[in-house]
C-alpha cells in the first residue's frame, strides 16, 4: 500500500512538471522567442547576475557537465556574447563576463521573460497571486533544502514564524560580545525587524534565512525604500558559519532579488568597525559614499552609507 501511494506521488510530481514546463513555455525549440535553449538562457542569466563567475562555478551552480558547459561558452565567445578575463586573485581561473553585445541580448531576453510572467500574473487576482507566490516559496524551500546538501553546507529560505525573534536576539548577543554594544542596539534591530513584518510586501521585500544542519546561522533583509531603491539590512552570520562564503552568498542573493523585482539601486548603512561586512559589500560592488561620526550603543562609531547601482 505504501509503495502504491509513493508511486502515485511520483506520477503527480511528473504531471506537475509537464503542466509547469508547458505553462512557462520551456518546451519551445527557442526560449523566449529566440534561437537559444533554456540551458543557454539560464547560463546567460547566471553570468549576468553572478559576482565574477568562472566556468567551474557555473558548472557547480547549474549542475551542468563541465564539457557541455565549455562547448556552450565557446559558442557564446564565437558569437561575441561573452569574454574571459584572467582572475586577479587566482591566475589559474578565468572570469566570464558578458560583452556589450551579450548585455544587449540578455536585456532583451530578460524583458521578454518578465513580460511572459506578467501575462501569467495579470489574469490572477491579488489573492491568487499571493497564494501562487507562497506555494512557489514552499516548493523552493522544501526542495532547496535537499539540493544544498550536495553543494553547500548551508541552505537559504524565506522567513518563518519565530525567525524574527532569532534575528533580534542573535544581533544583541553577538554585537555585545564582539563589539561591546549595549542593549540599545538590540532594541534597534527589534524595531527594524518588527517594522519589516508589520509592513511586509512579499512582492518586493525579502528576509533570507540561512540554515546549517537544521540550525539558523545567518540572515539578511531587503526592504523597500522607494519604488526604485531598496535597503539591505541586518546582515548576520553566526561565528560557526563564518569562512564558508555565507555572508557573500546572502548579499548576492539579496542583490539578485532586488534586480528581479526591478529596483535600480540597493543601499545600506553600516559602521566602519564591521570590517568583515564592509569587505563583503565592497567585493559585491557596493561603493562607500558617506561617513559620519556618531555615538550609539555606548560606543563612538563611524557610520557609513554604501550604494550599489543595479
């Protein structure tokens, strides 16, 4: 009986896959009314939205055979869409970037993709759109947890009940221990987190939670500031999870989300003593635009405003 039930579940998953691939049009010979396949467009997307991607990283992120990926990248180069540049940090690695022609093509394909999704959403009511997004998040969270077991020691998900309390608590504990900041900083974090929940807009805001071995080890928020500007807030990585690239991954996921929903700029406020975080921001392309001395949380600090054009 159990076996029969499991077999029917397999059939249901396959049925959903057929429905979904037909719905979003990936079965067409050319995706998005182009001559490019789903895999080729996905590779272009990763190159456009990743921080200094290499062939090995693309192969790992997309789960593609290295030889197959190499042949596609060679075709892209022959078509003038991509170029390879030797990494400044590791001379054995080559960074893959879109050329101006590649950027032009990707922009066209990206807009077509947004238009197709808009057509799907426009026929749904506001309530139906929210139900769809929540169901998609559930699928991503459940399946994402398994896939990360094979690629990283952590996995990322959207916030759940109880996570916001964790964010405030761990900020208070860690910043007191590592920087000597008093409880007023925890109060500030609690207020920011509470405002996020009370004014949450799922279509343009995101709280990303990182888990490792079923334990929360990191978080970051993307919060709307205006129609075109979002704020990156409350980046935190637990000591036990540092050194794994989690901080950079959280920031990159935030940048990718901000781009997907149409923001033009991502801004953040931090303090000069947060050296590791500042390094992550600079590596991701943020530019320091303003510094100002202030006395907060029982310490003399230098506040900093950073910006990233998307």
